[in-house]
C-alpha cells in the first residue's frame, strides 16, 4: 500500500485551474475526513457487533480495498516495455521501474517458494511482520503525498524546509507505531500462520515517543507559520489527509478492534481519489475522448472517456478479485504442501503479503517527483 507524491510544488505549471480532485466535500471525505466522522461512531458501538462490522468490511474490500491494489498494477505495468527501456524516462527512474516491477517480485517469489517448500512456518511468519512494517511506511508516505497534492491544487505551497518537517514527523510517528508492537517478543496468528514480533527494548519505544511528540509540535508550529505566510490559508483537505493517515490510521489504529477493521478501507478510498482523477485525465487526453460512445445505449454515460474510466474501475475490481481470491484458491487446490505445519490458508497468506509489500514498491516509483506521467496528468 505507498503514495509518495513528492512533487515540486513550486513549479508554475504544476497546477490546473481546478482546485479539487472531485470537489470540496468529496475531497474532504475521501482524503481522510470520513475518518473523523466514523471513529466517534465506532467508539460507541458495542464490541459484540465486531462480527457484523467484519462482515461488512469483507464486502467493502471487494468495492474499495481490492481495486485500490489492482489499480496500482494497472498503472504501473501499462506500457511497461517503454518504461524499462527508458523511453521518455530518465535513467534513475528507469532503474526504479526495473527494480520494483521485476526484481522485487522475483525476490519475494523466491522467498515464499523456499519457505513453503521447506515448511518453515517461522520464516514465513516473519513476512507478516515485514508487511506491517511496510504498510505503516506506506500509510504515512501516502498521507504526506496527499498533502502535497492538495497544496499544488490550492496553490498553497510548502518550501523545502516545511517538507522536511512533515516527512520527519511522518517517519517519527510511523516508527513509534511499529515499535509499540515490538516492545517484547510475542507471536500471533495471521491466516493460520504464526508470526513473531521483534524484541525492541521499552527504552527505545520511549525515545521514539519523545521524537514523535517533538516532531508533532514542530509540525504544528510550522503549519501556523505557513498559514500566516499563505494569507491565513492552508490546503485544509491535505492536512486532514495527513493527520488522518499518521495519527488515526497508524498511531491509534488499535484503539478499538472495530476501528482496526475499518482503517484499510479508508486508506484505500484516499488512494482511489487520486487514482480515479489521474485516470480520468489520462482518458480525457485521448483524441476521441469527447466522442459519444457506441452503441447509443451507452450514451447516458456521457463522453467516451467516462466509459473508459468506468472500464478501468471495473477492471480493477475484477483484477482484485482474481488476485485475492481466485489465484490463491487455485494454488491451494493445485500445489501440494505440508498443511499440518502451514495450515489450510497458506496461499491466501502469501498472496496477501506479497501484494501489500509489492504495492509499496510500485507506488514508490509511480508517484514520485520526476515521473513525467504524474506531472502531465495528475494536476490537469
């Protein structure tokens, strides 16, 4: 799951006349504002409704979570041959595409194949902890990226020092949250496989807490100063996204079991806001984008580009279902392994961790400063 939109906000051509991805209310709710509305409600819901909330989130996963992962594959591997050959991309970005798109999945595939073949449950279990590590990193970088996007759209920019403050605070909060789950050697189960946390002394967690508190205070002071320098205005929806990502979805995610179930959907919705706007701009750039779709039965959808965007979204849903359910089901049925040691859900475990970790590497390439596609389509 990492959206690192570290765009050069000072570039005069970076922003389009529009100030929102979809609109003030939609941006607020999708980028993180919905979290501030849902969390108080969930805190009032009795825990005996956990099963109902969990069942609801399974349905939401098909509509929001799975497409959010699938869209990163649709965008990353589109015209992949051109990307790895460096056509239109600088050398550094070309190597990043090769590493994230080819090397990383090969390494992870070899790791999981070895762990399954050797029936090494402990080795595979460490992969779950690695996933939690990358997921936290991904969440905070995405929150930072959303703030940068909104800053460009609103023309309320942050200078290089401001960005460093925001990033340092992001990392401090993320490290604190991760260390909180690693202050002692413990184990749990994830899809039937035991996973282990690492032994982190409590004094390290205390240092991380002080760092997070200090960086948060510096960030608040920086935002006040930026508010004054920007004519008493800030990219407020971006700040909501930043705060929700760091504090509600990472630092206090375990405050309530029901909240822990809902957070992934809210994070995915934040991602979809950017991806759907990006893809809309891509399709509107096609020569026949304004033409009416054929047959006329589809004319109620409006111009042809809207039909193509809808196809992209539906394709993401289908690809998500394929990756998270059909592929692991087929692997479970066709590939023998030691079920007594590794349980009956091994391939669901592997696929879920593989996609989550790989998603971080994909996004870290796609949405970074210097990617020509981002500057061309995201801010139009």
